[in-house]
């Protein structure tokens, strides 16, 4: 169980870093982000997470803010998995 939590936590961290990296490429590309291969690759990898965030979030949220919602959701999942990992490690020692 602990191994599964560690793997899931790593995947959540990877997805969050991809969203942050995508935002960094967006900021550094000066409006030409759609022609950037790295940006499109990161968008391809983060599209399942962003689609899930769009599906879970209310329609009031603008589409361009959905990646930020996805990042917040990933952070909440990461906190939960970190707590679960800590709990599992404590119970394994007892």
C-alpha cells in the first residue's frame, strides 16, 4: 500500500510540474506558444488532468483559468497523499 501511495504521489508531482512548466513556456514565448513544440508536448501530457478539472469545476470558471484549477486540485491530492504516506509509515513502525 505504501508503494502505491509513493507512486501516486510521484505522478501527481510530475503532473503539477508539467503544468508549471507549461505556464513558464507560455510566459517566455511572447504570444507564440501554440507554435512551440515543448508547449504543445506539455499540453498533450497535461490534457487529461486539465479535462478532469474542467469537468469537475463549475461553468463560471473561464477556460483559460482551468489549468490553475487543475494545479490546485493536484496540490490538494498531493497533500492528501503526503498525509497518507506519513500515516502508513508511522503504522508500519508500530
